[in-house]
C-alpha cells in the first residue's frame, strides 16, 4: 500500500471514530440535561394562600371518581385555580379555604387544597 493511500485511509478511520464519539457525547449530554430538568422540577417552595370557592364540578376520572370533586377557587391575589378535594370535606360555594401554592424551580406552579 502506498504511503498516500495509507494516510487517507487512517484519516477516514479517525473521522469515522470521531463521528461516533460525537454522537455518543451528544446522547450522554441529552440524558444529563433531562436529569437536570427533573431535578429542577423536584425543588419546590410552598406558599399558603387563601381563597374563596367559586364553583364545584364533578371529578372525571377512571377510578374512584365518586369520592372527589374539582373545586374552583379564586385566590386573594386574583387568579382562578382548580384543586381536587374529597366530597367528604363538605366544601360549598362561597367557603373560605386555604390552598398551598407550589412554585417549582422550572417555573411551573401547582395548587393543592390544605
């Protein structure tokens, strides 16, 4: 094999190896970013806020839908939020209730009934 041909072959082999290594590093980086995002979503700060029940709707669920209901609450800061509650709590329209506001590090905000 001539020297020039051997050098071209080695260069082609190294380029192929570099492509495979680059693809592997990109996959590892994507997995790392996904885990990082999940970690951000798990760090939560909770704030208790008060609100007034404005509406109660039936819970549409595949299991145990007879046990719960959707409660629409107007918070004192203004927005309407939807929380789930057991029917056994006996919540009525106009009741003042406490809601926990969960601020996730990703920017997502969720609410639960206290």
